[in-house]
């Protein structure tokens, strides 16, 4: 899945071992699985080379996606042109 984190969400994720995100629509932090039971137990957190994105590897209890699927990225693959750009 893809989620937003601010500094506080990252801090909570690192200190609790539970994936915590920032809801842009509700303007509040939320812990994945707090209401659904589909918890994410943090295994590792990696920072990208620019320091503006994190990759959180988790052990997932139940589905990760709100649609009830294991992943949010199981929809159709979008076509992409192959070959050198001009």
C-alpha cells in the first residue's frame, strides 16, 4: 500500500513497531489496523537517497488494501512504451 507520513508518523512507526500514517483527508495520524485489525508490524524502515521517501517493510495481518485484497497494487498493469526516449 501507499501511505503518507509526516515526521510524527515516522517517529511513532520507529518507536512503536506499528505502521503509523498521516491521513491528509482527516488531518490526523492513524495506526494501520487500529479499527480493521489488519495490522502492520514493522520489520525495517529504509530512507531513500533524497531523504524524502521511506520504504516500510512489514508483516501484514490480513489484507493491506481497503478493498480487502493483499496489496493495493494488484490492479491492471498500465502500458508503458519500451525503448529509448528521443
